[in-house]
């Protein structure tokens, strides 16, 4: 009988493990709370083109990732942009020491292609897991039940993963592949993984302006990145910018404004204004004629420390965990974590 597997999360990790296990003959269902696939590789669709408000590009270093991407070569290109750093008020061009890859049209184009021929349940937030005999039952926030799964694979951020598994005290051998730790110590190591948040501001401008760069990495107390989104292939002709906050600033801002953020609907506008004003100072340019503006908070954007766990697996209860945070928080990390789990354990 074909084994049935539930995957929680339709980002790069979830789609990778789902695709590989489907090819191996498993019956795979992927659940995601979002309206589309991609996770932090998401893009916002507007009348002026797609805005990549999460991951800005990805690099390819590992031969396994390079080989995997061969299937999608026709829809992936190199971002031939002008890249600079900004340190203490000085702009410095970045040498092309690495290739920055992009899916054509939008960042989540790659994820959409990976999702073909896989059963995906979108806008379905799984809030609890239950075991009945040797099968798993998933429950969503609308109290819908999804039953008879032999395996559950979680690809959510560590805090959300912990919320799903922490009550399962019968999970006694969730193993870290790095340390071999089992039992509560192994589970607790997931809870200890901390993630930085990041604000991402999307702007479409009425004006035409060449800032002299396409991507700018900043060492700045508030800003982390300014990207000219419209310089990417097939992102529209209208000038569009992606402004991302410094990770440390986002964390401190969230911590110090928690009560306000929960009760004040204007708090997002305040963050957007802060980011815009700081960009205007850095670029010595006042924005005029904004056609589109939207702010997104990535609450779990990047692990605070590099992780080398690869993945976690509990073979006796048939539960596994993988994701970008099991390595370095990059697109390639998400792929490798999922790929190694699917090929080494199934």
C-alpha cells in the first residue's frame, strides 16, 4: 500500500521534499497557510509587475542544488545588475564574486513550477497534530481534519514547528543529525533556534530615476537592503523599489512596540514612513508620486546563528523536520535540508 505523507509548508523546503517523495511513489499532500506557494520566495502581483518582497535572489554553490535546477534552466537567469555596499555614508561597488540567480517574471515562478503535479492545500493553516494508533491526523484552524497520514514532515520556522510538536511527549527520539541527541533534549534544540524578523517595503514610483545601482547592501542602523526591483528581468517597466530593514532594528522595534503593534492599525504606516525617510537620506532623493506602497513583515526571516543540523527525524513516530534554518537560512539551505531528508531517510 502506498504510504501517505503530509508536508506542512509550501516554500522551497516543502516543495523539494514533496517533489522528491512524489517521484519515489509516495502519496504527498502539502499544506500551506498562504494564498500561494513560495514562502519567503514570494512575490506580490501588481498592475505594474511582480514585486519580490522576500528573497531578493539566490546563489548556487552546492553541486546537488545546481543539478536539481537543471530542470528549470529555461526559467532561471542571472541578475546582471550593479551591486554596491553602503558603509558609513560611502558607496562602494561590489566585485562580482558570485552569480545572483533569479526566476524570470517573479521570485516564486520557480516554486510554482516545482508545485506542478503535487496536491497542495493553500490557505490551510495546520494548528495541531494528533496520533491515532500508527496514523497522523492534522487539524486546521477551521477545525477541519486531515487523516490517515503515515508521515508528517514540517518545514515551518522553528517557533511554529515547536508549537506543533511540543505537546507530543511520546516523541522520544527526534534526532538531530549533527549531535545524535534524542528525547526531550533533541526536541528542545528546535525551540532554541532563534530567528530575526525583517520589514520589507514595496514601492512603485511614478518618476523615472537611475540611482546608479540595482542592489545596495547597507551597514545602517535601520536599513539593510535597497533593491531596484524593476531592474530584474520581466518585472515591469515602472520604477519599483524593495526596501528591507536591518534585522537588528526590526527585532528591537518589534520588542519595544509590541503593545502598539497589536492595537494600533497605523503602526505599519509608521514603519513604512521610517524606512522611506531613511532611504531618502541615504540616496539624497525625495520620493514623489508613489503609485503603489505596501509593507510586509517577515517575522521569521533569518536564523540568528548558522545551524548545521541538516534535518530532524523521529523514525519510530514517523515525524520529520527540515527547512532553511537547519543550515544558513538561504534558498540553497532550504533545498539541501529537504533534499538530504528525502534521499537519506526515505
